[in-house]
C-alpha cells in the first residue's frame, strides 16, 4: 500500500515495486486521492490499483498478501512513524513500513504484532536494498483522557499554521501547541487547538471517531509532472461534488462529461484531480479559499463562478437541484448560468 503523493513523486514506490516484483507477485493499492493523482502523473496506474479510495487502515487490511507493506513519505520521520502506528494498530497485522526512503532520515520499520519470521527476512532485505536502518517496533496504546463522559484524543505531530483535515474535509488551521479531538458516545463533538472553519466543523460533527482519518499539513508539496488527459467531449452527465473533493475520482463515471464543484478549495482540488481524467469543472465559489493545494490544475475550458450575496453552499445546492439529465459541456454551462440568473445571484467569472 502506498500513501500520499510524495512517495510516488520521489520514486520510492516505483523502486519498491521493482524490489518486491523480484520476490514474486505483488498487489499494490493506493490510499488517498492525491496519491492517486500522483500515480496517474507518473504512469503507474497500470500496476497500482487506484479504483478505490479507502482509508489507509482499510486499504492495508484489504491486501491478501502474506506480508503487508506501507510505503509512505511523511512530512517528518516522527509524523511518518505516528501514521504507521495508527494504521497498523487498526489493521492489526504485522507490517513493514518503508518511510521517507529518499530522505536522509529514511527508515524501514517492522511493526510486530505476531510472530512472522518471513516478514523479518523481507524487512532486512528491504533495508539492505534501500541502504536504510531497520527498526523493530510494536504499536503502543495511545493515551486517551476521559473526563465527564468526554474522551480527549491528541492528533499527533501537528504544527501551528498547518491546515487540519478530517476525512478530507478542511476543518481549520492549527494555532496551538497541540490539537485535541473531543469525542462523546463515539462521535466527534469538537476540536480544540485550531482556528476553526465552521462550515468544515459542521460537516464532521457527529462523525464516528473510530476510523476517522486526521491529517495535518498541506496535501501536496509539488507535483513533479502533471498529466492532463484529453478533454471528454460529446453528450454525458454532470457530476456534483459538494465539499467532497477527495472523492472526486469516485464521483465520476464513464459517461461524466463535467462536474459542478461547490466550494473554493473543493473547486481547486477537484479541478486538479479531474484534469487527470479530462473532466472540466463548473465551479461555484464565494472567495473564502484557504489555499490547501498549490500548483492546482484545471482541465482546459473549465469555468469558475464567484458568487456574491450568498454562500457557495447555498448557491451550489440550489443550482444542483435545477439541473439533471444529459448534455454537452456548453449545455451544462448554459444551464448553470441561467440558474444563477433566475435566482438573482450576482457573480463574476474567475480567471
């Protein structure tokens, strides 16, 4: 399993595939949307399964191999270890982790949950191949504070100024020394240590804590190269992506001709993702972009509206309800434009 785009762009996953292919057949899956776009960019989508967008622990658990392996390049070694510890604890399998293999602090970690001598031999060989140190660890119990019916969970390795995401939803910017998640009756009831984005917090309030993925930091440093697929033309359907940009690839089908994207950051991320599939976007934004993705792409011909006097949430939901059926891109664009005018929504078209 490979997680995140950096391990792809740095060539770590490609080298790992070469190594493991010499040992026998392999099964490779991706965890995370930006990881999937990097795989497309680097031409590895013929050897790594990008048809699913499971959480890392689910992706790891789905592997039917004898020895599961995580390939990751976290923002630091500590954050990479913390990530691996959470994923391995949830999947409950002895696992090898190749962490930051192209960096000076690159390491191979053998997470031991049971007696698996085969895993040990492979970990030694992998460390030797990449010329990295090998460390043996067991997942530790992460301390949880319990007080008056509330449980308090710390999100590890956060840094002030970083964006915080929960299951891909931007919920705020870290502004404290640590981020603490409040959990009542198994669901998220609040998050402290961030400058919140209220609309994002509202979307994750009530989400089950167990299985939720917390990520701090920007979702991609920089794409090494960006593959833009030829535009989809002709008659088809319009997908609607309302603040769920990280599920963009799962939202479109073979007959999708374009996508209505709702939200500034959603439009930026979804536009970047869907450019890899030749899908143009029609964005509804209101100017409150948080800048979670740099060097973002859009398929040529995409159009972004910035609305005024109304939130993009309200405008996008209203527009989506008025449009159905099949059309070509220009037809859908005309329908969106007419819907905004009929609702009396002022707008400008962004460059």
